C-alpha cells in the first residue's frame, strides 16, 4: 500500500498536533444509499475522495489492521467495528438478499492537518471475504478475491470455438 512521505513521518514520530485519520467506505447494492462512510475519528470527518467529492464520514469506533508490506503474497485487511449500531447491523442483514455481490471496502488515510489530500493514494480497495457479527462487534477480513473481477479462465472453451473438443 503506497503511502505519502508526510504519513511516513507521522507514523514514525507521532506528533501531538498532527495525527492520521482512518476512514472506511463500505459499498454494496443492498445498502441504503449504496455506500456507508465511517471513520474512527470521534468528531466525524469530512474528506475529499479520489473523484474530488467531499464526503462526511460518520463516527464508528473501529480498528483496521492493513496488510503487512513485507508479505506481498497476502493482501488482507482486518477490521473490527466496536459498538456497532443497529443501522449497520440492518445493512449487513440486507446483504443476504444479494449474496453473490461482494461488499467492497475502501480504506483511506488522511492527516488531521489536511483533509483534502489522501495519504494512501490510490486507496486500498478490497472485497470482504468473511464477516463475523456479534451483539457488540462486527469484524471482517477483506482481501483481493478476484484481481480483475473477471471469471477465470476468461475465455470459455466451447465446441463452437474449438470443434475438436466435441467427441
């Protein structure tokens, strides 16, 4: 996950006056409005997305463990959302109507001093692969389930294309 030089400095030195703000957007056709924007900043957060739109992220206490940069083979984001609201639980229950569509998670990081600039550009975009919801916590793992979102193999081997397959 590429990060900016400013974010590297904040990670390394943890200054008091400038901190990082993590945000998540959860997208699924069954969600009300299609997208759920959350942040772990207790006052909420307004940040600019890649398409230059300004979005208000609502507060939900969560922890996100991004993929380890040393392990290039495994690209998995672990997320735990604590004290999840009834609204989020209802959104997750709506997913059961369209289980073939994955929940897409976009992980963005901003600096408190600059809500206009993404510090991990491009942001990490993954599909939710497993969800565990209890009364208090919603936790999930997001990974690259299909890199290009295409079936494999991309070409179907039919007898029309390859008559020799017919026996």
